[in-house]
């Protein structure tokens, strides 16, 4: 029997997710928003592995495998888009990238 | 012992994630993300997924964050300035909102009690079991993710390229007047 | 105390003792070997044959003035040498150095960390070596250091792929990530570098690139970018980079020896107990010495690759070769030859 109950892992994951959400909502720098999104993905991964352990089912670990691959693909494309945006507009500040507004 | 390790790395993960979200310099935020990813990898190992822990370090900390650092240095991003007055209220809304979120989650689990984790079976931890499941039950998602990565590589390469006929002549193809000049020079020489 | 914990600490002490002595010994070997290749005496004043030269160098490092650039990013500048030592001193924990030892009724595998994900852990930890280079270049507030740092990280991540794929091919016939299983496989079959010569070649070239050794040492090129990413580091901080580089070389050489040349085992030698353990350790160290000698030999023989040649080699030559090797080894394993 493990001495750490599952609710501790889930609360930690919720806390990390909440911190990531705050970061994604309040930062102006596009890269920092991206970092917060990676934090949220990690919190989700932690939840999946914790539940996989509790239910004795390996499916959770497999889903984490796929989430990591998708996160890598998303990071690559997102950063490439940031580079393209920077070349065109010379800024990453999301407050100033509002060409499509209104 | 396990509780001790969990508490240390959980605290480390929370502190470094706070630094990621709050520090003004993007390079410091990225390095704190590495610490967070490392702590989460240790927690994966504690939860009986050592393969995922190693993968986390290999993929996330060893490749994705390096990509972030590259882009930060390529774009020469400076520290963020102070938030303008109008946006400071956003933080006062976001933080209580986040706390309510945690509170709700916590409430769910305190109500349900704290069920203990099942003991680690060698079957759950085994790499062979994971690999077998990946290549038999989950073969279709595996292939689709491979395709997704291919699409991402192509997309990233195309998105980050300079336009070939950029007005400032910075494209990978040489400008037409330069090509004409070189051709004329080569033809002039006997 | 938990006996398993005691055993692990002792094993780590043994491996640490081996790997921390690599840097001073290699210092002397490198300078004498390069002098021999260049037809000059080399250090021969400090002690017989210059054998105490590393001691003199250590004293110099300790007493040299520690200069920090004024506009350097202090925290990152101080962290970079420490980050360089991190992968160097954690990657060798999965290298086995002897057969299983039976002490007081319990069998101790002679690996510091006998985990299921052996080689993967090595690759994961060694991929962290990029950070020290990039941060040293960035934090030094110096254009040449920054260029050196970015080139170094691009080089490292490019050759990591070829390295990983060539390692993966070795794992195919063995069906396991554990290095102990790979050594056991090589004890019953021929050493891996014979059937997988292509994979060995790719691993060799990729390991030169991963450790920033000539012909791939553009990041710290002495004639190109002053000293590349560690231009602004002096005294003990430079010694940390120096130590980290040699220890990384030794760890990667140990991995290569274990994957392709049978690790701690010799063909036909099957000793057990303490004698077997000592013979295993000595064999591993001897093979390591041969590998390090090859590293030094290549360094002073070949010219340096230019950055675009380096990237072209990594992506357009080594990566397809390593994939081809993987397919070949998979075919041979299916055919039952391996």
C-alpha cells in the first residue's frame, strides 16, 4: 500500500493546472503564455498517471504518451508561428497582435 | 520515505511553476519550467510509470524547452515591462478564480475520503506491457500521432521560413537583378 | 540503514571514483599525446614525464582570479557550470561494471541504478547537457559566447537523434532497455559492433558531436570564437566545464563500450563473486581507456567541421544512415540471424 493517498496527487495536479491557467490569462508575452499551457498539459498528465495507478489500468499511461507527442507537435508549430508573426509585426506582445479584432 | 519524496518534489513543482508564471524574464521562466518538468517526472516514477518519467525528461525537458529557449534567444525577447494599469485588475480576478477552482476540486476529494493507491504491481510498471499495449490495442492512435508529428514538422518548417521573394532580398532564392548581373559577368568572360 | 541504500551508495562511490579521475588523467594524456602527434615534447617539467601536470593545473585553477563580466546575468552565469556537471555525474548510473555479486545471501546487481528504463534514462539525462551551453552563452553578455552557445545547442540536438536511433538498433535483438541484459546478450553472441557495424559508425560520429570534441568542436573552437560559450569563464568555473566535458566523454564512451564491445565482459571469461566483479571493473576501465585514446587521436588528426557542414552531416547523412541501420537490424532480428 502506498503511503501517499491519490487525492494528494490530484490536488497537486489541480494546483499546477490553476497556476498554469492564471499564467495563460495574465501574461502579455506570447512565449510565457505558451509556457503556462505546457504547465497545464503537465498537470493533466499527472492526473492521468495518478488515476492509472489507482485503477491498476495502463490506459492512463498510454494516453500520457500520446499527450506528450501532441504537446511536442503543438510546441513546434506554435513557436514557428511565433517566429513568423514576429517577422511580420516585430512584437510578441499579445495585446498588440489584434489585427483581426472588431 | 515515499511521503517525504512526494512532499519535496510537490513543493518544488509548485514553487517553480509559480516562478514560471510570475517571473518577468522569459529565460528564467523557461528554466523554472525545466525544474517543474523534472519534479513531475520524479512524481511519475513515484506513481509507477518510470518509462513516462524518462520520456518526460527526454522529450519535454530535453527538446521542447530547448526549442523555447532557442526561439527566445532568436527573437531576443526582453523582460516584460510592468503591466499597464488597465490590465492589473485581471490578476485580481484570475487569482481568486484559480483559488475557487482548487477549492472545488479539494472539496470533491475531501468528501470522498482519500482512497489509498493500489500497490504497484510489476505488470503495471513493466515496460513490455506498455509497449505491447501500444502496438496492439493502440496501434491506430500510434500511427496517427506519427502522422501528426510529420505534419507538425512540415508545418513548422514552412511557417518559419522567410518568403522566397521578400522585398528586402532576404529570401533563400537570389534576387533577379543579382542573378542577371552574375550571368552577364560570366558571359562576358571568354 | 536500509542495506539496499548502502549498496547503492557504495556502488555510486565506486563509479564516481572512476569518473572523477578521468579529467586530470585525460588532461595529461591529451597534452602528451597531442605533443607526440605534433612531434614536440609536451609537458615534461612538473614531475617525471610531466605526470604532476594535472596537479599544477588544479592549483592554477584554484588560485586564478575569478572574473565575472559586469553585465552578465548573474544567476544564469553561475548556474551554467553547475548544470554542465549535472548530466556528467548522473548518466553513468546505469552502466554495469560487473556480474551479479552475492553478498550475505542477497544478490546485488553491479549497477548503481538497475532500472527497467536503463538506456532511456542515459539518453534523457544526457540531453540536459544542452542547457549549460546555451545558458553560458546567453548569460555571458558576449556576442561570441552567444553564437557559440546557440551553435552548440543546435549541434547537440541534431546529433541526439542519430545517437538515439543507433542505440535503439542495439536494443532490438535484446528486447530490453537494461544494459545488464545487453551485456548478457553479448556474452552469448558475438560483440555487437560486428553485426551492427553501421550502427557503431553512426554512434561513434554522433558521440563526437555530442561531447563537443573535434572534429565537431565549433562551439568551443579556440581559433574561431575565442573560446566559444566558455569565453567569459575563468578559474574554477572553467575547471567545472573542463571536468564536465571529460566526464561526459567518459560516460558516453562507457555507454558505447557496453552497447557495442561487451561492456565489462571478456569473451570466454566467466568469473563470479568478488574476483569477477574486480575483473569486470578493470575490463570496463581498460576498454574506456582505449575509447578515450581514440577520442584524443581523432582530435589531433582531423580539422574542424564548419557549422553548415556539421548540420548537413547530422541531418542529411547520419539520420538516414541510422534509420537504415534500424531497418537492417530489425530485418536481421526477424530473420533470426541476431
